[in-house]
């Protein structure tokens, strides 16, 4: 007799324990052990005190070092802002100089706008930067020189502009040719470079100090944590020794059961969906491939019959004169000139159709295996590109297509969206009514975390019984007077399903169709 417990019994009692929740031997032994090792014993209390002190040391050290780090971060922010403002001052002066030169050359007041802006902003920029460079005599001296030269430069430019406004333009130009302004700008660039070097040095010092603080904090934390870990290990060891195995085992089994049930349910749904799709796909493929195959078989049989007729004629011809030869000759000519070419043409057409169906299946398979890539995609841009590709087919001007409102940006696969909208617009062209101008409107809106996009046309429309059928592989609606194998809309729906979306159609026969696309703003994880 095998020692085996049924799955039902295991599920109800996974550890094979008594109803009280643990084995009987553990129930008996545990109280005695806890009496000898009470969690409130003096040793445990001492360990808790030591652990608390270690924790206080970590908190105090963290507070001190974080304060120092915060101070350094404020300094870094101040230094970077100061360096940025200093460079802005240089840029302002360069812009002002360009403005001055432009005005001297053209005497157009519009060229003075950058100069006037610099004149207004420069004092405030200098005031903002002043505190950054007061830390040591060297930078203080450099900044003082920067202020002086900046003011001189502004005075020089103001003077030349004033001369020009007074009608002494040539005198102003001669003043510029002395290169005084050039040397002032060179000095300014040198000063800004030296101040930047000083700021970088001070920034490096702050970073080194932060690294030292981080190292000290790490050392204190590791040391104190080690003490706390040892203390806690001693405190909880006795308790965990008697309860950990039971609790861990029960928790692991519960988690495992929940996880397995969820995974089984998820995989079952996936398998059911995949099985349903495979069955539908297999039926459609077998049905559509069987039709040309039946044609091939039927006309092959007819060819065989025709060959029998030809063989009889040849045999009688070889035997000599026969009264039935004229009739056989007429029948043979009919077979050669009518029936056999017709049969061969039907066979060729059927095999071509089979080849097209097989190539379509292979194309769909390749597309299904392509790895999708999530990226920001502007649907407005996607639709504009799709419209641009077919606009010439609307006739002169291409006025028949319109994007009604601004479409949103989504996180999705760009190539998939290109194919979706390209197929829909291509269908609008293919299934138009030649007797009236074609009009196509694209509109969209955001609803919560999803996007609704409509592509509306005034084409042939689709009969109610075909509203769902057109999304099946190799299925088309209405008159079959356009090239194609019924792949487009099936591919569109498959792509949208992979992106977490769907498509449906609202249509009236003879009036037009509205294809409604729903998809998430942020596509689900690609499978």
C-alpha cells in the first residue's frame, strides 16, 4: 500500500498538521522552550538597549552628515547659478556689441533692441553674481575688474550710439576702429574664464567633501548596523527558532498556491484564446485553399479524359483508314483548341490563387513575429503621412480628405500605427463610389486612459451581415472588383489587439462607413 495523500487532502492540509495548526510534538515542546527563553529576559532587554543605542548613533550621524551635505548642495547650487549668470553677462555684452555694430552700419533703431535689453539687465545680473565671488581676495578682485570693464564697455557703446544719433556716424566708426572695445571684450572673456576656473575648483572641493561625508556616513551606518543586526539576531533567534519553519512553510505554500492558480488561470485563458484563433484560422485557410485545389483536381481529371480521346484518335490513325476518323479528328481539334487550354488556364488561375493565399499567410506570420517597440508617437503626424501617401488619388488638389482636430500623442509602436492608418485610408480609396467625390474625415479624442479615433468615408458602405466578417482573414464585403486577398482589415485588428486596442465599423450600405479605433494612451507591455 503506497503512503500517498490525495491532492484534495493536501490542499486542505498542505503540511499534514493537526487542526490546531502545528504538529502535536511542537505543541507540547514549544511552551517549555519559551519558558526557558522568555523574550522579556534580562539578556534580551540588554540586547535591546544596545541595539537602540546603535540606532541612535546612526540617526545622529546621519543628521549631522546630511546637514553638511545639504550645506554643500546649497553652495553647489549657488556656485553654478553664479557661473551661469557670469556667462550670461558675457553673452549680454556680446549681444550688445553686435547690436551696436549693426546700428552703426545701418542706423536702424531695431538693431538697438539687444543693446537696450543688456543695458536694463546688466546691473541686476552683476548684483546677483556679486555674493558668489566674495569668498577670497583673488576672486573678489577678478569680479571687481569684471564689473569695471563691463561698465566701461557699456559706456563706450553708449557713446558711439549717441554719436551716431547726433549725426556723427563717421566719428563713432573711427572710435570703434581704435579696437578699444575689442580689447575690453577680450579682457572680459579672460576674466569670465578665470572666474569659471575658480568656480569649478570650488565645486570640486564641495564634491570631495560630499564624498568624504558619504564615506563617513557609510562607515558609521555599516558599523552600527552590524551591531544592531547582531543584537536583533540574538533577540529573535529563540523566537524564530521555534516558529519560523512552520510560518515560512505555510506562507510559502499559500503564496505558491495563489501563484499557481493565477498562472494556471492566465495560461488557460491564453490557451483557449489561442486555440479559438487557431481553429478559426485553420477553418478559413482550409476552406479558401480547398476551393482552388478542387478546381485543380477537377480540371486535371478533364485533362485526363481529353488525353484518352487524343490517344484513341492516334491509335486509329496509326491503324489506317477508319470511317470514324473524321469525327475523332473534329473531337481532337476541339479538345486541343478549346477544352485543354481552358483546363490549363483554370489550373494556372487556381494555383496562382493558392500561391497568393500562401504568401499572404506567410506575410501575416512574419508580421505577427515582429517585436513591437514602445515610443512616443504623434498620431497627427502618422495620419498626415498616411494622407500624404494617397492624397494624389483623390483627384486634383486632393481636397477630399481632412483631419478634423488635433490628434494626441501616444506611447505605442510607430510602424504598427503607420500600417493601421495606411490600410484604412487605402480601403477608402479602393471602395469609393466613382459617381461622387470621395470625402474622408479623421477625428479623435481622449477618454480617460484611452484614445478613440474615427476614420469616416462616403464610399460604398458595408452590409450589416458583413460588419464583423470583414475583419476575418481572406474575407471581403460587396462586389469583388478590386485587387486584394482580404488581409488588410484582419491585419489591422491583429495589430490593434497586440497594442491593447480594438476596431469596429458602423456603416450603411451605399452611404459610407465609420471605422472606430480604440487604443490605450500608453500601450500595454508588448508580447
